[in-house]
C-alpha cells in the first residue's frame, strides 16, 4: 500500500464549495501554542499558511509525546501548513522573510513586542507599501504598556488574570485550568480579528495591525466573573464544580461514581425532585427559586448526594436524560473521544506524519453546510516546503517585473 505524501492530502476530502479563505496567503512566525493555533484556524478555513521556523524549529516540536521522532503535540496545532526554516538574523534569510511578507495577505507573529521591528520585519516596515496587509501580533501583555516587554506563559497569565483564583475547590490550593485556556483563547481572538479584517479588505478597505494579548483574552473570557465583581464589588471565589448563580449545577456522587448534573431552572429542578422522590424539596424555602438554591447549594448538595447514594451513575443518567435534564459522566479524554457523537461528527481524523507513521488528530469542529473540513496537508517536517516556497517567491518576482 502506498504511503500518502503531503501532496496526496490536497487530492482527498475535496468539498464541493470553495473554502472561505481559499487564496489567502498567511505567513506565520510563531512558536508553541497561541500563534500556531491561530494560524491553524485560518489554515482549516482554506488559507495557505507558510510557517516560518528557526533552523531548530518551533520549540513545540520537542514536546512529548514524540512518536518515531515526531511530536504529536506539534502535529495537533500545525496541520494544513507548509514549513520553511529561516535564520532571521542572517541577511539572506531575512530577505526571504521580507519577500514572503511583501506578498502576504496576513502575517501572524507571537514574538516579544519589538522583536520583529528590530529585524526589519515589523508592521511599520510594510504598512505604507502594503496597506491591505493584516499583521496580527500575539503576546503575553500587548504591544505597549508597562508590561509589554515581559514574557508570559499560560500558567502565569492564568494567575495574573484571576482565572486561578476561581479554579479548584473552595478549601483547596489555587490550581490552573486543566487545559491552557489563556493560550487558546488568545489564538481564537487572533483568528477572529484576522477574519474580521479580511472581510474589510475584501470590501475594499485597508488591513491593519492587530494587537491580541493573553492577559486581555483571559480577562475577556472571564466576562461573568468580571461582571460579578463590577456588579457586587466582591471578588468571585473558587467553588469547585459548583456555580455561583445556579444549583443544582455541579458534580455529585452516586453509589458507584461521580457525575455532573445541571438543573438550572425551576422546571428542571422539579424533574430532579421527582426522579429522586423528594417532591417535598419543592416547598422548602431554601430551594424555591434558582437564587435560593444557589444561596443554599452546600446544603442542597448534601441532601442530593444522600439521595443519589443508593443508585448507580448509569441509572441516574438514564432517568435524567429521559426527563431532559442535562447531565453527564465525568469522562476521561479516552472516554470523551469514544463518545458516539464524536464519531458521528467526524472530528477525529487520521493523518500520516512526515515519518510515515499514521496518527490521529482532532480536526476542526466547524462544519459549513454539508462539507466536512479538509486536511489538505499533514503537519510538516521542519523546512519540508523550502523548495516550493522559494520557487513561488521567484515566480512572484518575475511576474512583478514583467
């Protein structure tokens, strides 16, 4: 059986409709998570993303699990891209980078603020001659201000933004969210900003310099917590799996394990009382309204856990699902990926890594019409597309001269 190569991916999963960003050229100068995720979101929508890496490659290439010499972490954030390795301190390589930016629609970079400008690759170096250029800079704290020059990682930004202050059990130590929410929220905001400016450019307008920070993105996705502080003057606190304004809306324990229940309105609350045989709770003054239940949710959890103790998770979930009460097992990732809905949606896709090893990745969760997203290219080996990229640049220069 023939092992697919990178070109083979361009011939499979062809959809009937053009992808939204087909023909959009993106140059990505990014490492690790936020920037590469931003670039991959654009690539999934059809953009031609050229990933410019150092000679040693994106540092994510060194992150385990590494299978047959290729990082699965890197693969998860770099599908549908092409790679060229450049030493940006070398004049010849820097000239290649300048030529790539000059013919790009979009540039994404997540270096320290000022680093690209010092290399002659910043937005201002191109804006006058290339007013339609969209230049997206992602950083820890933004391109200006007292912390602009500081570095940051997901965990430090989760700490600074307040996310860690509301994550974990009420009587436990602060913990970070289990997934790098600050990194990925920043990548999402970056891709959204680029998509918005692409719409403006296509309407005849100009591009611009996008400034997206991890701190700002983390505070932005904390809208409910921030508004709680603005409205009450009190800091939100850690509640474990519970909710500050809803109950029962948390993890509970059955006789053989844990599950989550979200009965966030009076109708759902009545169903819960009926299922556990505690209709009397409907007349308890502590639990009459959503606000009452939230105010007394500690007492409510004790009562419900006692009612759940004699039943299995499967039995309770079947009853709640039949009544339309949102609920779930607390899945591991292996269990989550085995959910029938995941298979139905076709989210898990097989790719062949540059090593020839078949692997799986979680593809784009976005569906447009009846056309599944395409994986046009497997994640690239370092510098795998140098010849093609340089050939395209040479052809562009010849066209410009003629």
